[in-house]
C-alpha cells in the first residue's frame, strides 16, 4: 500500500484525473499521485517518483538515476579499494574509496559488483548473508552483515568479507532497501492498481477503450 499521510482516506476522496492520451498528469500543489488504476493495458513513458530519501520510503518508477531510482542502491553505496585488514575471526575492516557521511553504525551491507546497473539489478556476492530484521534468527551468524564501526574510510563489519577493487558495498537502513530496477518499458495490464508517490505520470496513447485513473493524496 502507498505511503499515506492521510491514513485511511479512500482513493478518490482528495481528487483524481483520467488520462488516455500520451500527455502528462501532475498532482495539485502539495500532493502526489498515490495510486494509478489501469483500465487498459499500457506502457507508461514517465512515472517520476517523489524522492523522500532520508525521510521516507522509496518507490518504483521510470527514473534511471541509480542514486534515487527503484529502491536500487540503499541509503548509499561506496566502492571498495580491495584492501582488507582482519580484526579477529568474526569482525572485519574493509577500506572504501572515500569518506561517506551517510554510512552509519547498525546499517546492513551488501557486497555487489561495480558493473551492476539500475536496469539489470544487483549481483550479490555469496559472502553476503541476507539481512534478517525480526524473528528467532536475528543476531545469528547468518542474519546479515552489519556496520559495527566507522572510522573515515575504514568500516568495521560484523563478518569477514573479502571485497575486491571491482566491488561495491551497498548500505541499507529503515527506509532504503536494494535490488529494484526501473520500470521503463513495463506493460501494466488492464485492471491493476499500483501504489506509490509519483509527481508526474505520462502513459502511452490508448490503443483500445480505456485509459488510466490517477488518484491524488498527501
């Protein structure tokens, strides 16, 4: 369900727009397009999301900017230099290529390839455990790799990793996951409603009866 500042306000109560041409829809001032219902198959050309970044969730769309698109790169990414210093049998310090103020203690990390792109997704190194946030496995040896300490370009992790200079660390927090791709070129079928926070929507021109309904909200 969409991030809804009005809690249980029904779709349509705060306004809507119908579109069946290849022209844009913008929400009223202070609002976003919270949901889009497809009355016919369509391949939108623009689904620009509101970038909440550090203050809220991320949403999918046609944005091809890796830093802001599609829940792709977590809260931040940082390339590795290939250098590594083992602290002990369970903790490891990796060296990144620059100081990054968005890296914080407690974040989970994923080790991926430098060559990954927002249109192909991420390739996670087998050394990286899947982050686990709740349940009996939290805190276990295979419950994810966490940041324990940040000292400039030296990041101490909860597990030994062996990154190379062709790999990157992605850092996850409460509102930033990783692994999504842009939706450019995706066909949305008739009858589906998608939820998010879009500031601009442009569909392809209708080829049969039916367009799209855009619902506004805060």
